[in-house]
């Protein structure tokens, strides 16, 4: 895979770079700027090299419509605070404002184009439509750098098609993510423990299937845990349940047993009569969930069990919280897993998305973990063994 270091002297050149600035917002306030900070090594190298930097990024799902709610204005302001360079937000993506801003770019300065998903063709399933938009992007650059790992699993104009039009290479963030994921898939140091949480089993079926081949222990929590409990024959009350996948999950449990591998599922559960803080919250054994209550976190015995499994690992990958960590009553399980990873000597990878947000919200620093990924979906697809279009296009380019 070609990288930024294969693109030669970039002084005075226009470098078009795809970043992932899809940050969580509370109104106009960024609540987690981790993805912006993750882009700084590549952006700083470019500005210090005297490149004219043109950044493409998205925010949310505006679905091809200009929507002020999804403007990158808060991102431009925060990037300007974090980097020692001038940052200008263009008023559009490929229109007159963008052309004017790029034409005025000085070496070492940055223009952030407006949200690329304001353009209907950005996510089009029609190749010709994406290619036509990519040709407009290409007018802004002499070379292209791919540094938005959170979107490399998407065949989109600013990720895939543009890389076929300009000399291209991966930025430091993408190169680092690939290096880390190779360590998890090609020859992980053992014992190798994978912790999977989040709401839906269906989102992670393929990755469970693949990881059963390489991991020694799978730890299951979050909403998907109740489908595993159901597969064991337990009643789960009003907990979230992927009923159509119960038989598939039962097959995984049988397959793991046959291979001498462990799938750990919750032995106790924090339950509540409703989704939220209030009366009636209690801890019960996982085979005793009341019919009128739902599970919203793993219980303390499960947290201790999972922490013990992590303690003995040499490699750990974690994707998905153990419960509804945003609410204090249901955050203990996720915090226990995060603490176990932080205390561990293992090579630990926090797999992006909700997991990354959780560890920061719960007060952990990024450097307490081996690596915090910026792309949950991309990480999972890589671990599934899928080809990622945004990476494949950088090979041999």
C-alpha cells in the first residue's frame, strides 16, 4: 500500500486529503474531538512541508442535501484551535466558494471543504455519478492522501474514486490502523481475547464467525448478549433480542465448545423495568431475568469474570459497550472492561465508534490503551476478512 511518504516533495503542491471528522455534536459543541486529533500527525506534516492542504470530510447523514445542522463549521473552528496553521472553511463542496478558497491557498495553510455528503453523488451506487464528482474533487489537488480510516470500507467518491485520478497514498492514521489490524489478524500474541458488545448481533455475525477461527476467547456483552442468553435457553424478559439470530448464535456456542474455545456470556445482569434511570433497578442472575424487566448492563460478577479473562490475555480487541454506559446506573460494566484493558500489559485495541466514545466519557485517556481505532465499522469489516475498497485502491497506485 502506497503511503504519504511515497508522494515525494509536497512543498507548494495542492494536497487533497480525505479525513474522518464525523464527530459527535451537542448543538454546535463537539463532545469528542478524538477523530480531529487523530488527523493531526498527517495534517501537521503536510503544513510543515509547505503543502497547500485541501481537506474533504463528512458529518452525519445529510443524504445529499445541504443541511446547516451538518455543516463542518464546528470542525473547522476546533481544527484551527488544535493545529498551528490557518484553517478556512469553504462555503460549499465543489462550487464557486470552494474554487475561490483553494485558489487563494498559501503554502502551509488549510482549506476544509464543506460536508462532502451535501453532494448527492458522493455516496451514489452508480459508478459514473461518483466518478464525475471525483473529477471535480481532482481539480483541487495535485496528489491525494487517504487518512479517513472510518470510511475506507465505503466505495465513495472522496474515498475510492478520487484515488484513481491522482497520485495517492495513505496518511499516517490509515497506515497505523492497517498495521494494528494486521497484528490482530495475521499472528496475534496469545492468549487473544475479543470483547464484543453493542446492540445487535446481526451487525457482528460475520466478525464472530471469522474471529472464532483466530481468537482464543470471545467475551459477549451489551444488547447482543441477550440473544446469546436466549440461545442458552434463558428467558430475557423485555431485553433487546435478535430473535431471528438465536439459532445462529446457538451454533456459535456449539462450534466454540467443539474447538475448545471460550465464549463468555453474562452470568448476572443489571435489569430495570424501563429504559432509563428510575425505580426497580436490580442485579439478578442471568437465568433469572424477570419477565417485566430488561437487561441494561452486565452485573458485577460478570464484570469480574470478564476482567479476569482480559488480565490473562496478551492481545485484546474490544468493540462495543457492555451496557447503556451513557446512564450512570448502567455504566459500571463498560467501565470495568475499560479499566481491565487499561491495567493490562496486553496489546489492547479499542475498536472505534461507541467504544472510543465510552472510554473517553468514562474518564480514560487514549494513552492508557495500545490503540484506539477511529473506525468501528471499518475495523470490523477488516477483521471479517473483507476487502476494503478505500485500501485496495491505494495498492499499486
